[in-house]
């Protein structure tokens, strides 16, 4: 059984100000195995953060089925969702001051959330030291975040995210503010922690090179999964030829195919051996008239 199972997830935001409804997720279907490290890539506004917020228990699904471990997120009360968020999920955001408190040192940053959860003092100290060592910051424990580099701050944020031993780690553009070398370093630590702690991790990124460091890449376009692929041997995003066919038979075609086709026009489906062809009716008509023209132009053989 998958660790995370999402079926037909819909999220519609209701804007109070303009009394309009914004559909952010339009039927997401996704399964993630325990211990898997996946990345989510997609254009701005495609629903990546919304999906992460739902998995983090920070937003309520409008409809659909969302299970993490044995918890049905779509059925939780506000109070239970807040409990789930505090105990089960670790988060790492792009903006460092969402991850760390600026006024205290990084040891305290890792230790204090455990204190709030009632973990014993000795255990807190031991775990904070271990985690900071795991992200290579054992010598910087007494430093405040502003005394660290951008990469170190994100590594401290990573230690913080894991302090309460969550079973799910969610990261939204964690390398967004870093140069590519520092981003690569953070990813190494991220991957190592994912492996040693066996924690399931989901990371949103807009950077294909960052996504390639994960086990599997999911692409979201307009609130739907458009494709997914294991990252091994994936050279460019165009190599993602696998599209996702959901249980209702819906397929989101890749953007470059949509751009080639004339949308809003009818499409005919034909089977040919082991292939299924999508043929634009306009194109079909044009081909047919082309064939008729050719036929007319070819002189008939005389009967003997
Ligand atoms: N609180 C909100 N109220 C209304 N609409 C929202 C809210 N949050 C997000 N949206 C809308 O939902 C859609 C998806 O937003 P989301 O933030 O999930 O996209 P994203 O893929 O994370 O984009 P980006 O790459 O820019 O971070 C967008 O159209 C956005 O404007
Ligand atoms: Mg976002």
C-alpha cells in the first residue's frame, strides 16, 4: 500500500474580497511510496504550493480523497488537522524566516519546537546536536541565523524541520534563494536525511536540475498532473514522455503538444495495432481532400 494516496483532489479558493472562486487543483491523483523522495515541477500558478499546503494540513481539500499513512486528511476536523501538522509533518520553505526564529541561535531553533511537544530535556539536547551534525553545522550551533550563509541557513531549517521526527518532509522551493552550487549542497544533505531517516519527502521546485536529484518527478499543469517519470536517465523536461492517465480516463497532454495542436477543436481517437492515435478533425479533413485530389489527378488505367 502506498504511504500517500490522493484521489480526485479538488481545491477551490473562495476569494472573499471579489466573491470569485479560484480552482487551484482540478482532480489530482497521486501515490507516493514510503521513503520516496519526489519533486513537483510546474509553471507558476499551477497549484504546487496548494498541494503541499494540503499535505501539510495547512489547507482543507474542497473535495476528494487524501490519505497520508493511516490519516484521512479530507476527513479531519480543524483541531485534528492542527495536531497532524504539529506532530507528523516537517516543512522547509523558500524564505528562511519562515523556517527559523531570527532572535535565537540555531541550537535553540532546533530544540525549542521539541520542548513545546513535551520531549524530555536530555532527549532534546541529544537530538538537536545529532541533527545539526547531520547537516554539517555542529560547529555553528551557537550562531544566530543572520551569522550564517544562505546555504547554512537552509541546512539549519532542514534540521529544524526534522526535530520532532515527522514522517513526512515537505519543501517548497527550498533552493529558490541559493546559487546552483549551494543548492546542490543542500540537496545532498536533503537526500542523505531522506535515506538515513527513511522519511518520505516531497519537494516543489522550478529547477529541473534540482528535481533530477530526487527519485521521481511529477509535473503539474493547471491543477492537474500532466506527467511523471523516474528521474534516472531524464536529460530534459521534454524527455518526460509518460503522461498520467487517471481513473476517469483523463489525460493532460504536455504543453508542447497542446501548442502544436489547434485546441477547442474536435479530436478523433483511432486505434492502430498497439497505438492509440489522436487525430485532429481539421487535419483529417485536409488529408482526405488531399488524397481525393491525388486520386483525381492520377489517370485511370484503360480497360483492355
Ligand atoms: N489563498 C488563496 N486565495 C485565492 N486564490 C489562491 C490562494 N492561494 C493560491 N491561489 C490561487 O491558486 C492557484 C494556484 O496557486 P499556487 O500558489 O498553488 O501555485 P504555485 O504552482 O505554487 O505557483 P508559484 O510557482 O508561483 O509558487 C493560483 O491561481 C493562485 O492565484
Ligand atoms: Mg508556490
